[in-house]
């Protein structure tokens, strides 16, 4: 019994120490800046600041990256996650061609590096490198988020990809005969995402010589991601740092009982939505749920774990037009199996009963001794 008590105490102490370490740990955001011109031939230059929270980055790392055919390319287009970038660009442009060319300026500032695996746009922004398909995913995501109709253009024989974008008018700023592809009676103008200086590179409607006459597959974006658990932060102003806290009502609970997560965003403006992420042992981060902030930036979320085990929780905030997003500390909890708890209680009761019975039997069997009187 002594060795059992020691083992249990040691296990609880070890878990508590790991919980304490994870609770204190912090994760930094990833930040990049991109320049755009007010017009392809313009002189006005604006700096777009983009911030990606670690929780959002880890979420995309954990998503399925498999590619069974070229039709699966569409799943790597994530408009909702990059929508703040599109919203910011529309504050500088009032024409869809200028908007699309602004997006091409951004992706051309990401250093080119051949990449074998496919990555989601958030991963490409954080890694700050990519190739034609990764740049196309980023550009398509921002353009779709901005309300444009976009397709992916895949040149199998060249192992190359760029995008096609439908505009309200034929491109005015193309410096060569305009190239487009007709699909379902819609003109999609070629938009090359690689090559050239960001200020003077390919514009919408222009075709690189190497792609003239090359057979192309048009990949529509029905499989593009409809929603994501969070978004990047983007603004033409400097993004102010923010913070978010997370606490749990108990680090230990029994299977089937509920756990309350709560915290606060600071500084806070209004309309904040908090994303709660969950990770079990040997698994990736997944979306657990979302919680709305009150007028003071406080939030709470109730969770009822359905199975026993060790879990890790953290909260993320996507920020707004003036604040960068933030991630909370990671909190650890241990969910105990109800059957194991019941068995432990029964064992304790049996041990107590056995002890009482033994003590009583000793008392009953004891013979009273008196001194012999002569």
C-alpha cells in the first residue's frame, strides 16, 4: 500500500509540474509587411502589416495536406482566414483590376523557394517562402475574400500553376495582348503569381512566354475552405499588441462532468470572438468551439469532455484593424474515467471496512489478564 500511495503521489506531482510549465509558456505571433502601389503605374506606396497568431498557424499545420489529384488543390484556398487582408486592400482601391494587381504585388514579395508538399496560405505567410502553387493559393484566397471570382490554372506539362480572375471589365493595365480562358461563359484573365520585381512584375491579363499555347486545367473552387477558426490580422497602420488570458475551473475532473474556461482580451474594442483550441495526447490542435466577448472583453466557454485522458486547451483572438491577434497560455487538464474513479472508491471502502473488521476482531479476541491473588 505504501508503494501504491507513492506511485499515485508521484504521478500527480509529475502531471502538476507539466501543467505548471505549460500554463506559463507563451507563443509569439508571426508578423510580415508587404508594400502595394495605389496603381500598377502609380507612385503612392502603402505598407500592409499582417500578423498570424501561433494558434491559427498550428491549426493549419494539423490539417490534412494530402493531395490525391489536381482537383484537391482547391482545398488549400482559404478566403476566410485571409479576409482581413482583402478588407484592408479595398480601403486603397475602388476597382477590381487594381485590387487584383495589388494582391499580385503582395505575393511577389514572398521569396521563391521550390516546395514539394502543399501548404495552406497561413503556413506560407509564416514561412515567408513558397513557389507557384503556394503563391497561387495565397492570391486566390485574398481575391476570393475580396469578392472576386477566381479559378486555379494548372499547367501539368510545365508543372506550374497560376490563377484566373474574372473582372468587371477587360484589363486596362496589361502591357501585352490580354490572355484569358473561357469557362462556363466566364472570362478568367490570367494572373501570374511568380517572377519579377513586385512593382513591375506580371499584371492581370499578361502571359509569360513560357506558357503561351500550353494546355491548362481549370480548377474551380467549390472545395475551397468556407470558414476557419480564426483570421490573420491586417492593417495599413501599425498593429498594436494585445493579450488574452485563459483559466480553467479545475485541472482535474471526472468523465461526464463539465469544465468552464474563461478569460479576458486586453485591450478590447468590441465584437470579439474567441476561438478555443483543443489538443489531446499525440494529436494536432483542433477547433473546440468559439465564445463571444462581453463589453469588457471577458469570455467564458463550457466544455463537457466525453472521454478520459490528458487534454491541452488554449484560446486565440484574431485581433482587429488596430490590434494584432493573440494567443493565451496553454492549460492542461486530466479527465478521469468514471469507472476508474468508482473502482478506486470501492477499493478505498473495502480497505477501510477491512481495517475496521480487523480492529474489532483484535478487540474481541483479546483476553483480559488479572493478577493472581494468593
